[in-house]
C-alpha cells in the first residue's frame, strides 16, 4: 500500500473552510467529518484535515499561528496543466481566498499561489 499524506490545518470557521474547498472541486470524506473536523480529499493519497481551533489543540499544545503575520506552512500541489493552475487560483479567489503572489513562469515550471480563508498558503505548479 502506498503512503498517504494528511495535512492538518486549524480553521476558524469549519463550514466556511469546507465550502471553500468544495468550491475548488474537492469532495470531503464524511467518515472523517463531524462538527469539529472535516476530511477534504485532494487525491487518492492526499487529504487535508480541517480542524476547528479547539480540535487542533487536542493534537498540539503549541499556539496556533496567526497567518496574517506569520507563515506556518507552504503547501504545494502539482497540476496537470497551466490552465488547471489558473482555474484553481480563480476558483480560490472567487470562493473567498486571496492571491498570494503574481504567477511566475520559469519556462520548465509555471507557478501561482493563493491563501485560503484562514490564511494558509497554497502553491500550485505545472511542470512542463
């Protein structure tokens, strides 16, 4: 069996965060979703666990990062095309996210980024 990745992120408003990722086209796994957490399915091997602040504190005694002033993590997902990168960024902004930086074309790689409603930084890349 291949390994799976579960990215655990604290969120201020679980319903809003779920709606954001659903607007990007990702489903959630109801088996791992309740009023304190939601499992967002990115792929067969990648999952994002959206955890209320209270639930997140069950896993870590450390303070939750203020993403308006500090970076806690940079999450990078590969895309199948440059157009998919642009489409996901546009969906993210329309769903309440924000642009993080302008798109960058390195020739061999195209990159664009956004932040979700909780300020988590998402990078999207297409490698030609």
